[in-house]
C-alpha cells in the first residue's frame, strides 16, 4: 500500500519572519498475515526537516503497537548521511 501526502505550512505566521514552505510524505506499507504484522518504509519533508524512516507495527484489532525510527537532515542528501536521528513509539486503542 502506498500512502502519499502533500501540503503547505507557515512557520511563525503572525510575525515578520513568516516562512511558507511545502511538505510531503511518501510511505510504503507491507502487511503480512491479514494486516496483523505491518512494515513501513518512507521519505518525508516535514517541519523543514527531511526524514528517511522505517518501522513496524502489530495490529491485534483492539490494540495496535507501532515503532518507527528515522534518519533526519536539513537537506535530502544529509538525511541519508544520518546527521540526525528520530524515534517514535505509539499505541492505539479501538476498532
């Protein structure tokens, strides 16, 4: 499954230093065993930071547990050189 996103943002919108910039994300998700085990891989430019991210999740209908790691950078190329790191762990409840 491919999940694209595109948008625009304004940093410091009510000041003289207001900056308008585009954002994007493109994620690929592979589901295994009836959507119980999911793996994702993606690239994004959000909050003026480029990210190359990968993660996994376990979906047990009522509870979904997910974890994601990312390499970050101020330029697209530097995000592959691992200038910065990010991590995300989440938990969802519901149907």
